[in-house]
């Protein structure tokens, strides 16, 4: 080696050491300063505080009448609006609340004469007819705004009042579940002087002690719109005979069904737990609704009234619903057995997120009977898989009613697999019965193997919908369920997400099927399935695909609706999903706010990476997936307080900093993304990871997993950072 070579080598080593020292010093400096909290998240909350929601704007329409001083209705007690009509509904005031609101609609009338006063309600402006956004088909079950629920009786999407003879406040005779737009007119010649219009809110006021904010405004809107959709979907029954207020529960949606579905709750709860601590109690009471309604065969009703008197901790025998509180007649005409399995999963999830072992222990007999129902109908002929069948005089369907579901259904069996795993966890952690837990886990392994053997199509790289479907359709739900419940191995998951991207992805979200005429699956876009899909994509490391789904689907719904995610979306992007053999051909019946259409779980559990490891977050994980975001922050309410996460990456990915604050008495695991290179990581001013290995006391127990460095037994407030 020549002298010049030695000199160059020494210079290179010195430069490398200097650069390394510079990176280390910068990482140490970054880790000494917690990542700042951006308070702008509060501006994203959609809920209106207080008792009433007033209109934000008003317009006058119609040529057979006059409107003067329309803006007077925007301010109670000021100048009033005057409406005169010369023909039925010849002119009208259209008020925009600016946001969906649920409750009693109130009209402050100063004077009125002539024809009756008509108030009509709609979630979306294009469906604001004289009868509101009610189904116009006389043969339709939801004609004139009929619902399955009882708390809004007399139900309807329009109200007609005799003109009052003196100043008064007209209140809708029943609560009106959800509206952003209200039209006021007269059903014939007459006049009306109107002081105000408002909605007296009856929904649960979310506190938002859980929040999310990121560098992407679309994702921010998706989180808060989804959260508000859950707030809107809350209700409570009438007061009891003793005057006690009944519990709050989460329904499927505020406008139409207004009942609780056992299957919806599983995904809805995963989002609600992130929104606010109060939802832990609400979800307990929602799950509990079904515990005292189990049928003798172990199944649960498809849906439940909100006011069924089920005392927490006392489910009773499996003899059906209490007398007088049976499910709505229409909902009792079909079987949705997968919802029973998903209820079992909900119970195990409830334990993970709340740590409420006492309540869960009382539900164990119900959960065991539910799983035995599936075990008894999983025959060796089908490899141990559950076969959906028409029995008990009821047709078998699935979450996408009224499509055919009889046969070995992939989504139902994925739920069965998840229910087995969930019950095994409950037996182990609550009942302390390791033998029962081991047997259930073995059964789950068998079901998973049989499900993949029977329903995984290696040529397509996707799950098939139903073994009896002659098309062998590869639907979104069969693949989303396999992803979210962990049925697939990593390679299969990679193929399944690629299939969804290639064959079912569209400008408005993921299509349920490629086929327009499959009796086993109507072709449309389901936010419920996409909520599962996005969460499942994060589970298997496809955060980019998850955010792509949320941006396209939730972005479209929020831009083109009242500001909340819809129940379902047509293949053309409109809220119109005709069902073969039904009267559902008009988009007004579609809920434009729906609890199951939630992006919250994927964003809080994926982007922020917060999830419970031990029951009630006694131990927890923070494993953020930055994807293409520059920064993100959020709080997750947990029984001991809040877990706060704030992370930020520097320009050109020259640094990454993460601050985690956890409640006293809890410990957790934190995974630091490396973003494709070796890093020197510091924690609170001390180097903890250096040259690919732990460094000092701060790095004790740290280890690399893929493209992350994982730190164990983290507690209190810690700021992690690397820089280059």
C-alpha cells in the first residue's frame, strides 16, 4: 500500500467517523425535544356543541310564491323570514345545517295561515323531495321514511303541521335520525312567518379525547367524518319506569334501520375505542344487548332493538328475546349466521381494549354456545368448514343482503376462524382453562387450513367467495376478511392485495365483484368491506395500499355527500345500489352516514400504530407505519389514561422523531421505522441503537425486526430520534 493510499484511507475513515458523529449528535439533540403537538386537530371535529344545531345558510326556491328576509331564520329572535305560496309547495326555504344532525326538528313560527306547513328532511341535497329522502316506492319497506327502530316513532322523513293560530314552536312528532338539509313550504296557498329552524340533538356528544391528525387533509377528514358517523349512530331508549336513563348504544346508522346489528359492532367498536373513553361503556352495553337474546341453537338475532332490557352481567338462558322486545319482523325473516361469529370476536376485542374481565366472564356461556353452533354444522364433508344453509324456515344470507349465501362461504368461515381464536383467548385469559383454549386453537388451525385448501385460488392469487358459486367469484369481502382476521400467509396476502388492486380497484373504491349479474354478490362498493380491507392491509405491511383505499373511497364520499361516509356506494360513484328482487332502486334510502363505514381503525392502529397487547392496554404497542406521510399525531384513550403518539420525518427523510407518552402503570413496545437504512437511534438524549445493535442502558433489549428497531418495556414519556 502506497503512502497516498494510506492517507486517503485515513481521511475516509476520519470523514466517515465525523459524519457518523454528526448523525449521532443530531439524533441525540432531536431526542431531547418532544415532537410538538398540533392543536389544529380540534378544528376537524364535525359535531356541533350544545343542545341545538342551527342552519348555516338558507336559499329560496320556487316561482309560485315569494320569500322575503330568508336570512332571518339563521338567527333566532331576529328578523323573521316570510314565505307566501300561491300553489301547493309553490315556494320553499331550503336550509343547510352545514353538517348532519340527528334529533327533533323545531320550527319557531310567529304567524301562519292557509295551507298546512310542511318540513322535509334529507341527508343529501339531491334527495330533498316533498317527502324528504324517504323511499318513494309504495311497495318498499322504507316507504315514507319507515325504519326498523322504535325510538323515532312516528317515523318519517317529512312532517306536516296545521298552521298554528298563535306564535309557537313546532316540533317533529318523532326524532328525525339524520339530516343536513331541511325544506320548509306550504301544501297550498298560504303564508308563514318563520323565526328559526333548528335540530334539538339527541345523539351522544363525542368528547374526542381520542384524536388523529396528519400531513394529509384527506385522511384527516376521513378520520373525523368516520368518527362523527359513529356519534350520529348512537341512541338510547325511553327512560325506565324508575326514571333511570337507559344506556347509550351504537346502531347501524341514524336514518333508516335504527337498530343494532351484531356483525356491524365488531368493526365499529375498533374505531369507537379510538375516539373516546366513554365509548368503552357504550360498546359494553351495545354488545350486551345480544347476550340475553340468544336462541336455543346458539345463534343471536341478526339485529336488536335499542331498548331491550338486558342487565349487564346477567344474560340468562338461551331462550330468545324478552317478551315484547323481539327483533323487527323484517329482520327476523333471514339468517345471518356470520354475525353470531363476529359478536364473539367483539367480546374478545372488548376485553383487549377495556380489560373488563368481570363483564366478559358473564358472557362466556353465550360465546361458548355460539361457537358450538358453528362446530355442530362444520362437517367432515366440507373439510370441517361451516356450511351456510337455509334452515329453521329462514333463508341464509350474509352481510350483503339479500344476495344468496348458501354454501361454504369464505367470509363466514373467516369469521368462524376468528371466533375460535377469540374464544380460545377468553378461555385462557378469563376462565383460566388452558385445556379448552388449546383445543379451540387446534380447531382454529384446522379451519384455517381447510379454508385455504378449499377457498384459496392459487392461480388467481385470491380467495373465492363461495364453494357453491358456479362463477368461482373472487370478491372483495372474501379477501378483506382473510386479511383482517389473519387467515393468509404473507405471500398469499401479497397476492390477494395485488388481486384487489388489479381486478377490483376503481376510482371510488374497491368493487365487491367484477360481475354485474352474480346472484351471490351485488356489484357495488362497500365502505364496510374497505374498512376491513384497509385494516387488513396494514396488518400485512401494505400501508400504501390501505391509504390508497381510504383516499379514493372516503375522499369521494366526503366530497360528494353531506360530509360523512356512506353506507354503500354504487359502482358509478353514486349512492344508488339496486338490489335484484327488491324495491331498493333509489339512492335516497342509502344512509349517507353509517357507523360501519369507518376509516378510524386503520388510521389510528396503522398510521399511529397504537394497539393493546395486554388486556386493557396494561401492555401496549406503538408501531407506526409512516407510508408517504410527513407527520402524524394522535391520542388513544385507554383505561389508565391516554397513549399519545406524535411522529415527524425530516425533509428528504433526513430524520425521524417519535414521541410516545403512556399512562403510569403501563409499559409497551415501540417500533422505530428505519425507512430503508441503518440508523443511530437516541432516546431522550441517550444513544440507544448504534451500528446495528443496542447501545447502553437506553437500548437494553432492543432488536431489529424487518425495517424497524423495536424497544421493549417502554414507559412514561419517551422521544426516539435518528438523523443523517
